[in-house]
C-alpha cells in the first residue's frame, strides 16, 4: 500500500515539475488512440455541408477555365454514419469540360497543388481504370477527384468532418 501511494505521489510530482504536462489535460482517448473518426461535435450539419461545398468549389477552381463548360454542384447530399452517434455530410460536384480534354493531367495538377501544401493525398485508379486522387484534410474530411460518369466530366465526391446530429433529426433523406 505504501509503495502504491509513493508511486502515485512521484507521478504527481513528475507532472508538476514538467511544464509540458498539464493536470487539466483530457484523459479521454483521442481518435488516434481509438482508431475512430475524429469528432467535431460543435459543428451543425448545415455548417459541415457549407464548408464541404466550399471546398468542392475550391478544388474546381483549380481546373483551367478554358476547359470548363459548366460546374454542377448538387444542392443536397446525404448523411452517412461515422459511428453510432455521429454523422458526416456527403456530396458532389461535377465539372463538365470541353470535349476531348485530357482529364488525367488536370487531376494530377490538383494532386500536385495539394501535395505542395503538405496535404495528405493518395492516388490510384478507379474501377474504370481512370486516375483518381483522394485529398485527406484530416478529421475525416476528404475529397475524391476523378473522371466522372461521362468522358468529359470531372467529379469531386466529398465527405465532411463528423458531427453530432441533433436529437429528433432522422439521418435519412436529402440534406
């Protein structure tokens, strides 16, 4: 018993002597500790949606203007579960480009832009063997950029950070 008490006191003394350790630090496991999506509980679904749609348009702005025919951002998206109590907003934007535009170099330029900023970006090929990238902005927020359903489209699929959906709001349907 004395040994346990002595060890506890030494541990407390070590914390008091180390300015980088605060007695007010949270002991709640982080997403890294638990391997779960990080949660932003202060964010509303409307704020998550607005931020994610703004990022879709930021990515679309990296496409050369002389190749763009139209930008179609879906007005609504859907909610997907992050876990039993939190959700993320999912949406998309489709950019129609001039027929004959080579999309792969455009996607590679977007990839290079975000890599140069130090953003985590992964690249692979989709089921149609089109080059695609995933931009991971952290906290679960990500964007997939690839050739769309038609040969002259670039699609940006998005996912917001996770947030708490208020009581009484059913997560099905359009958001």
